[in-house]
C-alpha cells in the first residue's frame, strides 16, 4: 500500500480511514479539503494523538490559546488526552493528508 494512493481530487466530506489498530493504538489516514471543525466545537479525546501533515496545510487551535498552529507538509503535533482543540481550516486548493496515531 501507499499512503498517497487513491486520493480523490475533490473531497466533499472529510475522509478518515483506519490503516491499523491494535491494543490501545489506532493509526488513521485523514483527508481534508477546506474542512474545519464546526463553530464552537472542540475535540476532547480520551486518547492522546500524534498527527503529522504529509501534504497540504491546516491550522489547529488549542483551547485557551489565542493563535492557531499552522501545519504544513512535515509539521506534526502531539495532542495529549483531553486537551481540547479544533481544526480552524484546511487547504481548500489541495487535499490535506494527515497521518494520525491515537494511543493510550
């Protein structure tokens, strides 16, 4: 398999694909294009997450911070469990490809 294979040219709704999962770990490929978290919505996940942008760009805002963190290809974040965050934007001109690792 190839992480860049079968990427649609347009994505009307964000796509999440589980690539692997095991005891306490899940690895996902996420495809976004112009998507963002709904207004006033904050993720509050039970597991920690490590995420890297492999293609495209996006911005993630942590609750309590004033400015979102802009991620471009190669940039990654560690999001500890229960740290509230939201995606403020993803690139609308190209598909943003995220690789996310959720773990206990």
